């Protein structure tokens, strides 16, 4: 009897999400021979880009997709599947009301597209964002909601009928991170007179509700053996400061918190032990 091919699917919103969030995990499983697929919902056209970086590219979207392709190849991703939605901004941004904005899209339509990919690719494991999208980005939340809906709908032959038969993936995970350090950061930001409600380059990230979120960690994936791949993939996203993210403070944080990605298991319901392999229990 031939062993079942192992397939991992991650469903995310923007170019760079695949590396800055789940990059270590994707490179780890690709190195083990797992077929790794990425659904990316937008081309990140609303992201800030220095003008000189656009040389040779017709648009921000073209540049960011090129960076994504570079990172995907470096991580060992088998194939990138682009959905045709437009990038949205943070909460309150006018970009969120664009007719093609992911944040404004019909969840049933987005979920239907993901369902067809799940049925076509047959991943045993599906990964997406946690319920607040990591840091409350409207696109992250929108694609998370659609991915969760699609995970369950893909197994129902009466929903989203199409070319492929119904398929039940075995596991659904939400990428998350320990918020203890973030809560400590709020304390120090206040000490130096910074407003944690207006964090980031554009002051549009509210760290307070993010720090207050408390999602359990049910799986930890150690990616130290593919750290170099993850860092080279990060450097592909030059327009988003990818090269800087791997050095300086990040190096120090790795020494404290280790080199691993953390996940909450959404399906099936988790038990008390921390998994070291997302395919654990799948024959």
C-alpha cells in the first residue's frame, strides 16, 4: 500500500505573511519532502514602498508579488496560488472600501475559492491566522474567517459544488505568538512616553487589544535547521524591511524565546500536550 502524500496548505493575506509569520514552518516541512502550498489573497499593493525600489516594476503589486515568488522559492514552497483581491489598509483606511478590497469581499465568495483549492490539493494540514489576524489587520481577519469556513465546507459535498469531490482535511491550525513579551513592551512604551494605541510607522496599529488577546499554544515547530532559508526568504521582502528583521533585536529575541513557530490547534480539539509536528497522529 502506497503511503499517502503529505500536503500542507497555508492560507494568508499578503506577500511577506508567508515568511514573517510561518516561514520557518513552511521551510521545515518543505525540507522534509512535504508538498507545501500557499494561498495568498492579495498582492500587497497598499504597502509602503520606497520609490527607488519600484525601478523596473510597473506597480507596487508587481514588486510585492515578485518578492513573494522569491521568498516562496527560497522556502521550498511547491506552488503559490494567488486570489484576485486588492490589499486593504488598517482599520479605518479608505482602501478598505475599494470594490475589490479583501476586507470588503463577500466571505462566501472567498471561502468558495479556498474550498476548491482544498479539494484539489487535498492537504492533511491547513494553516491560517489566529482569530485577530495576528495584529488586527482587516485583511488578516477576513482571510482567516474565509479559511475557517472553507476548511469545514470543503468536506460537505452539498456546499460549493465544483470540479473536485468533497475532501476532509485532518487538522486546522492558527499561527499565533506568545503575548507575554508584548504586554511587557506596553509597559516600556508607556515609560518612554509612547502611545501603544498608535504604534508603527503610520501610527495605525493599536497594540493594547493585541496584547490582551490570549490564545493557547498547542504546537511548537522548531525550525532551527532551516533558519538560514527562513532568513534568506525574509531578505526577499526588501520593500518591507525583510533584511533588517533578521538581525539586531530579532537575533537577541531568538536567544530568549527560541527558534520556533507557535500554533493554536482549531481542529480537532486539542489535548493538553504540546505537539512538535503538525502531522502528528496522521497516518
